[in-house]
């Protein structure tokens, strides 16, 4: 598990908002619910969608909590 995955896991546990780029979209103030590992890939679960970690870039963890 690399450092970005650990930060995402901690943000989900602590209830911090995150911002990131996914493919050609920039998403802000997203609630991370959990990080899962299936079929050799990591997935980020949010209330609205499930994102494949390989396509996530420019992750920013906010100090603001939900």
C-alpha cells in the first residue's frame, strides 16, 4: 500500500473531505466512505460513486470534517 492509499484510508476514517482529479474531471469536497481492494485493484467508495484508484490523481485532504 503506497502513501496516497494510506492518506485516503485515514481521511475516510477521520471524516475529512478530499479533492482529486478523476480522468478528466476535478472533484472537490468529496466524502470518502471507505477504501476496498478487489481483484488486485483499489476502489474509493463515496456516497455518489465508486472510483478506481488507478485513475485518481492530485489528491488533497481537507482539514474540514463532515
